[in-house]
C-alpha cells in the first residue's frame, strides 16, 4: 500500500529523534460539539497522532475512565456515523495529523464493513484499531481496510509470545500498539525497563514503529517510555481530565477543553525533552 499520514509522521519523528505522542479521546465525550473542539485542539497542544474512540456499550478492554467516557458519549447521542462526520469536520482544518479510529467490531459490523471502510477512507481516517478482531478474522475487515489504503494496527501484550507475534504482524501496518500491562486500560503504571525489553523483542521481528500504551499518565512516564518506544499512547489520563472538568450534571464547562490541552502540552514537553 502507498505511504499514509501515519507512515510519514513516524518517519518525520524518527528524523527528529523523538517518540510520537499519541492521544486517545472518545468521540462524542462529553458531547459532540465539545468533543470536536477537543480533537481540533490536540495537534496545537502537541499531539502527533490522534486516536478517536468509537463508543460501544460493552468495551471489554477498557477501564472505568474510558468506559464512562463511552457511556457519556452514547448518552449524548454519539453514533459511528457521527464519529465519521467528526473526522470529516476535523479534516476541513487539518490535512496533516494522522487519525486512527479505535474500538470494537460490533458497531462496524452493524454499519456494514464494506461501507465503513469506504466512508472512513473518504473522510480522512488513516488507520484502524479494532481490539476484538484477531488475525484469524483478517478477511472480515483487515484485508479490505488495507486494500482501501487504511493502516490496520494490531495490539500485542506481555502475554504475546514469539510464535503468536509472527501471526499478529502478518497484516499489520502503520505501527504496533504494545499494551504495556496485562489488564484493562488505566489500571496500572508501566515498568519502563520491562517495556524496553519488550519493545526490543518486537523490533527484532518487524521494522514497524512500536507505540506503547495503557497506564501512561504523566510527562515523566511518557519520557521514560519514549526512550525505547517510537510512540507513547495516553488515553485514560485524558478522559479522566475531561470528566474532572464537567459540571455536576456531567456537562462541559468553560474549563473542559483547556484542561485537556494543558495536560497534553505537559505530556508533549516530556517527550520533547
């Protein structure tokens, strides 16, 4: 497949000698308008790539913070169609920042995989992370996405042995998302030493960039992980910041967007250093 925005961004950052800051937000959290405002603000705050969560009612890999973000989004009327429209709106102002849609297969299946891939490509999505589609189901979505020019990004974990890693890597593109802990998102802090060893092991089998996520919350943690990884993913800390800056009714306040950009700017400074 031809080079994507994701490929170009990682190549540019490799020349700079620093890891990418990859930020995760849930589409529609706490409401569609505020969510879009947050997404638009992320590149200016220092995000190099943006993962946008597709809300789903049964997010089995997500911890309490991201689960609640999804619930807020669904309660505010967010749908997969509206999430794709959100990417389209973002692209009217930003043609450079890579966008990855992340979530579960059920909403895509309901939308229709073929129609989803076509629409995602047309609105400016660059890659997909679908956490509950294993390599054995590549014909379902992975291959059609690759054929359309979308990166299909896989997750691997501390429990992924070398034999399984070979299978995981077969149709992966863009980058590898290394889940630094066993468990759900935001449940523990990663150990930089163990992460470095795991990243080295993965890199022995692929030339793809390796991004590390699950549990990174501070600029110090980001800096430590960024010494060995090509990217650092931050999600739970961002959605927790959104939640902390809502009013008693769970609505956005004048502080919501600014609190997120302050956090992201701080995280970016750790990687820049």
